[in-house]
């Protein structure tokens, strides 16, 4: 898809959002570039395209790293910036020695009445994965393990 669209150019993505969505729903990206997106990613892109086309923000949280004999759980706890916001951890990059997650926050398309809510999100993976773990958020990059 990057051959047809400059996905690093926000304005270009906004201008070509309908074409990009069509390709995501049919055959892009190809297996050589990671394969088709999961349905939840396509739904997120659709909400973005049909909404205010906001840029995702980085959240801020307190993190814990819990390891048992079978699994590792990374938890992020904090308060959302506004009522109706959503937060999640997303694996951003992996090397042989490290993996980096990003804490993203999606604001609602229209203001929602109410008080910003607390959030707790987590990622879990096998304890056999002993790589260093980093999280990038609004405060910078933090090493958890």
C-alpha cells in the first residue's frame, strides 16, 4: 500500500481515506508487508475516516510488569483525558532483544458529558519471551523489563 499512498503524510491519508479503506477491506496490505488487517483495525480506521479524522494521542499511565511461570502481563493504569476516550497498548516494534509497546488514547468524535474515567489495559504474552520490554507514552520511553 505504501507504493500507492504516503502513509506517513497525514494530509495524504485524509485525502485518500476512502481509497485506503477500500484496499484494506479487499486485499491490502499483502502478506509480504504483514498481511490483511484484523477486522478491529479496519473498524478503527473506518471510525477515524467517518469521524473527525483525529490523530491518535499518546496516553500516560503507571505500568506494572508481572511474570509468572507461564505468562508475562504488562498493565497500564491511568485516567483518560476526557469522558468517552479509549486507551490501549499496542505492540509497536520487536527486535531479537526487545519489544516496544505504545500507549494510545482515542478521543471521542464529539464531546461526551461526564468525568474522565480511570483505565486499566493490559497485554499478555508467554513467559518464554525474555526480551526487554519498553513502553512509549506521552512522558517518553520507559523500560519495564
